């Protein structure tokens, strides 16, 4: 078995072309354009979040391309570290900071985009031309078998190299990570323990001193309420709606569509579907609420 | 076939590590890590004093370890962290590395003193809580809170350790990681100024984005060189250059991209765009640290790469570097003339000096190496002292770096004006200062290497640059002080020590440079 | 098909990333472009490792990923800090330092 | 068997994985697509809330001038940190018998170093949920 497969390996080595099998070629021609599209999409899309998503496409393609090239551990690391962790942080900061900050189309430096594009095309042509010319006769070696823990590639092979040839780099990485964490804490953490935390008693006193809008808690939906959602406002003794109990967010959302939908649904199925109704028929309270909201 | 999966692999040999040789680096990193723990467990009022004590102990301890190692260092240097069967290790400890370590530790000590100073501004030059939103009321209150973000000390030590590793890195991957270790703390530290928060944060963002951009280029160069030589060890790249069947295109592209990355860090020539902004925006002690130590590290790394790895291909990069040196000197000298802000002016001066350093770095003779090392030492001390003096002249808004507010400074404080004049003369390269010896050594080495045209251009650039230094001197001595001009603060012990160290070194290296020159020329790079 | 194609793809994406850095104005997007450049370098490293039939390139790509992750933590913290100060992530708005 | 895998470019080994991926992807698409087709639609205001249980989302959106909950950045950061540690431990684990005691010491130093910022953040209260 082993000698047979060795023979196969020797056969495969002849005329370097065969090292790249058909399956790999297909994978490349599917994933390569995808990665390219991801890159182009990232720089052409105006919305920053869309850019990030295009970048994820590129990174995933890269990950699979590593796996295809007999570097499975690296491929999975790429997916875990880059698309999993790094892009998570990117999206987090985008959502927090610049979600709706689309790039302005105004050029601050005149002609900068054109120059940059020219630079890019020139750079790419130069690089690709040079590489294509210089690497025509590349004979790829058979890569170390990624599944052989003793001698081959894969995680074990990387481990053996990390702890011998690249030992110093490995320990240096620890210093890098400490710096990174320190930077994150210095810039993103605000030490709130300057003053003592306010106790319940302090809060009560502050309420009665008038530091808050109300002394009591916000009114709840009330005893006769049929639901405890924020969408169910509290009722005053005279049956009118307590304005303080209205959710600011709900009241400010676009209600036209909601109401239209509600009408459509309620119009046909009102008897069965009002989840907030305790009784089958509409009681006084319910109808009043409906009226108030419309 | 499970037995194949369970096969017992052969035991790998432990890499050869010479702990005594790398002890200075280990001490610096160790002190930095302990510093982080101190941050964690000490109450706020004890942090500053213990951090200062720890950092100074760390640097002095590293210096002692270095001195102890030098006293019986093997001739010609060694490489350590060598895997079994390999010919070279990841870290090279040879004369240039030891010289640069000494330089970095001394400059780091001076910078640390300036960073730790709390006398010029209550609480020091750094904000007490960077996590607060700037521009708000809280930040304005912050300017008066006398705390300080003491994480700055471990960060400085990490940067220093990264620099020491960078100049000794014997393969490009270690070099890349060291480059990041030295850069990341600096990006952060640039944004921690107590005053002018927005300016400082902008400097941090610019420095970061451009720095990351440059390190991507550096890395692509590393990849191409790896493709060319099949290894990233400097010696093996040189060996591959001597006899490799692979296409030279990879080599040239790789060299170009790697060198561009290094030139960026050294703020040379057309890759300098970040320099004035970052120098101006960063807190002045950090600017001093950056200007002196980063330059030493960048050019130390460049010297090693050019000499050890790229020497066989020198005919390829000599002409481009020649051009870059000229461009850098021209940009520094010409734009320096137009600056109204002192920190920006010194930034352009540093660009011009970077041009001179490139002249030295591309001279691959023994004299070229030793003179460039000496130049780095001399320039580093002078620059730190310059920024120390700049931090003394203040008005209500903090440092007064506008040129006009320095008018007539000699009448207010003859001592400060005198020291500053001396330092500026050193930057200009007037005799009896270290700047003169450095320029003289570098130019004569380049001349001996047959680069007469470049030396002539460099001399012209020095003459033009001398003009803007002299302009400041004239302004300080021969114009009337503004009515509501800034006051000269009397510095505390730390800043005084830093300025004294820098000025004394400038003077000593200018009068009796022989000992430093001898040390610098005691040996070359480990092959 | 030869492994060279991977290198060409990587060169193209590196150039795209570089153009993106120069063209885009949002600091976060600029940073993403830099990440794309690092990624394409990794593809080159892996391909060269494969061409040479050894693992050094893979180990380097591995280290590059780790370094990039650390860089992301620092970079995003800095960008976030300036965003909180100015409510804008555009690199054009950060121009107090231009004269 | 592993040799054959290596010779064929290592792709055959991933066939089950690819099939599983296709299956899970298909199931996800199917579930998302079928739900609006067969499910009843009943809208009310509560359903358009971020939290249907009635809690008002307290930090207002950034665009509306709200404050940015920046402390979650620390959580994300720690995630990346430990992600990287894990990614380094995996090669060590596979190569553990080859690198022996020496590798153990090296990896211990690394882990201790990673723990330092974690301890720092913890001691400073960065993990507190206020």
C-alpha cells in the first residue's frame, strides 16, 4: 500500500503540472475570482459595513485556498482568527462608530483617486508581469503530508518549527499580545471606580432631592393590563393612557406600515389572534387602546 | 493504519540558546511584564513611583548585563536561538548589535526620564484616563487631574525591547515581529497627550494607518524574498543571491519592498509624510523617544539587512538608494525652512538627517558601518535633548512650540537659550559638537567608497539646513521678546537629567569621539 | 495550471488593497484594505512554501495572522478613540495637523 | 491511506466535510425560505421592538446622539487574545511528544505572558458588568 502510493507520488512529480490536480484547479478557478471579487467589492462599495462583508468573502476564499494547498491547519486558522475574531472586532467597531458613515464622494485632494487608481494598475501590472515572467518554469514540490503527525506538514509540522526555528519569534509574539491588550484597555476602558458606587439609599435620596425626573418608578401596565409589553401603555384611573408609560422608541417608529399590517391581520382574524386579549371579544380597554393608537 | 498516526516522532533537539547574550532583551521585556502586573495590583497613588523605579531598574539592569557580556564577548559575535542543524540563529549578537543595544538603552533611559517627569505639568505630559471621550467636559477636567496613565512605562519598555530585538534580528520574520513590537506601543503613546487631545489622537491614527501600510509592504517583500531564497534567514538570502537559479525579479522586488518598509520607519525621503504630523501631535517626551530610538532601530535594522543579506546584490539597490538619500536631504532642508512650528521643524530636520544616514548605510565598508553607528548615537542624544528643551518653554496652553513665541528667549533665560543653541549647532554639524564628527565620519567613509557626488550634495543640503537652525538662534538672541510670551519653566530633576545627559553626550562625543568610534569599529556583522 | 497562479492572485489582491488604502476615506475601511494586503501576503507565503515543498512559509503565514490580529486590536482601539472624540471616522476630517 | 490523500492534493478527505457543509447550508436556506411561506403573519407593535419582553433598549443609537457602549470592546479583545493562544496551543499539542519538556517550558512561558494582560484587566475591573 505504502509503496504503491509512493509510486503514485513519484508519478505525480513528473512534469510538475500534475502536482496541481484537476480538483485543485477547479477550486482555484472558483475561489480565485471570488477572492478577487471580494477585494474589488470592498474598495468599490460605499457603505463601510458592506465593505467588511466583501472582505469576509475574500478571507473565506483565502482560507479554502490554503486548505486546497495542503495547509489545512492554516486554512482553519485563517477562518477562525480572521473571519471569526478579527472581522468580528471590525464589525463591532463599525456598528458602534461608523455604521452610516458612507464615504463621501468629494475628493479632498484633486485627482487623488485617479492617481491612486493609476498607481494601483501600474503596481499590479508590474508585479503580475514580473511574477508571471519569472515563475513560468516553477516546479512545485510535493508538499509534506498534512496528516502525518510525526514527519509531515499540518499542525504538528508547524508546531515542530515554531518550537525550534521560530522559537524566539514565538515568545516575541507574547510581548506583542500583551501590548495589544494593554492598548485596548488604555483606550477603551474607563475606570469608573473613582467615586463609590451609589447605593439604593443614595439613589432614593437623590430622587427626592430632584435629581431625577420622577420620584417613583415609571408606571407599569397596571392591574387590568392584558400584557406587559412596552407597547401596552399604562392607564390612568379615568381610563386614559398615562403618557409617561409610552415607549419613546415605539412611538417614534414608523407606524403607518405597522398599522396597515395590523389592520390587515386583525380585520380577518381579530377574534383569535389578539394575544393580549384575555376574553374572546374586545373589551372596553382594548378598543380604547386601539383607538388611541390610531 | 493507526500505528502510523500514533508513531512516535523523533525527539527534537533543544535550540541552542545563549542566555547571557540576550539577557539585556530579556530583562527589558521582563521589566515591562512586571510593570503590567504593577498596574494591576497597586493602588493609584503608588503606581507612578513604582513604575519609575521598576523601569529605571530594568534599563540599568539591562545595561549592566550588556556591559558584563561585552567584557568577555566572543570575537566576531555569535548567533543564538539556533535550531539543531541550522547554520545561523534568530538573533545575532555581534559588535554592531551590542553597540546599538548600548545606544538604545542610554537613549531609552533619557526618554524614560522625560516621560516620567511630573514637574513641568502637574501630573506629567500624559492624560490620566485615555478611555474618556475627548473634547467633553470630562477631558477638560482631566487636564487638571494630576494622575497619569502609568501604562506608558511598560509600553515604553516594550517598545525599547522591540527595538533591541529589531537591530539584532537575524531573519526577516523575527525582524517583522520585532518591528510590530516596537511600533504598536508607539502608535498608542502618540495619542496620549494631556493637552491638545484631538491633535494627539490624530497623530496616532495617521501614524498607525501609514505604519501598518508600510509594514504590509515590508511583509510582501519578505514573502517575495522567501520565494526567491527559500528561507528568510539573512545569511541564506545572501547565499541564494550569490548562486540561485530562481529569477532575480523576485529578489529585486523583495529588496525594494523590504527597504521601503524600513525607510518608512526611519522617516526617510519620500516615505516621510507621517513624520511632521506625528512629531507635532505626539506628547513631546514621546516625540523625543520616537525621534531618537526609532531612528536608531530603523537604521540599525537597515544596516544589517543591507550588509548581511543584500550585499551581493548591491549594484541593484545602490542607485535607487542614492536617489532616495538626495530626495530625503532635499525635502528635509527645503521644507524645514518654511516651518513655523518648532516641533515640525525638528521633524524636517530629522528627515534631512535620515538622508545623511542613508548615505552612511549604503556605504558597505567597515568605515561606513562604524561611522553610521556613531552618527546614530550622536544624533539620538542631541535629539532627545532638543525635545527636552522644547518641553520647557510653556504658556497657559501648554508647550509653546510656535516659532514666534521663542523670540527673544535669550533675554528671559540665557541658560536654556544657550543649551538650545548648542544643540541646534550640533544638528547643523558645527565643529566641537558630535554632529560635526558624525557627518565628517559618514561623509569621509562615503568619499572613500567613491561616492563623491553624493557627498557634495549632502554638504550643500547641510549648508541649507544650517540656515534654518541659525534662524532659530538669531530669533532667540536678536529679537525682542513678545509681551505675553511664554515662560521658561524650571524643570524638575528628571527632565534636567535627560537634557544634561543629551547635552553632555553631544559635547563629549564632539570633543573626544575616539572611544565611541573605536567601539563602533570593533567588528562587523556576524555573517 | 501551475501554483504561479496563486502568486498572481495574491499580487492582484495586494495591489487592490493598496489602491483601497489610497482611495477610501473611512479610517476603518482603510484599515480593512491593509488587512486584505496582509492576507494576500499570506497566500504568497503559503504558495511559496508549497513550491519549495517545506513548511517555513506556512509558519510565517501563521505568525503574520497572529501579528495582524494584535495590530487590529491596537488599531481599532485608536480609531475608536478618535471616533468618540469627533463622531466621524473619515480620514479627511482628521486634518487639524495639515497647515 | 494518508499517503493517497497527500497524492491527490489532500482534497478527498474533505468530501464528507463539504457534504456536511452543503447539507447545513441547504437546511439553513430551506428554513429561512420556508418560514414566511407557511407561517401566519400577525404583527403588533410589540413585535417590532428590539426586546419583546418590554425592556426599553437604553443606550440610544449612535446617530441619535447616544453614548457608545465601548466596554464591550474589551470583551471582543479578550476573545481575540485567547483565540490566538488557542491557535498556538494546537500545534504544540500535536507536536508535544517531539518537542518534549523544552516545548512545555516554552509554551508555559507563553501562556503565563498571555495571562498577564488578562490579570491586569480583571484586577482593574474591566470585566465587571455594571
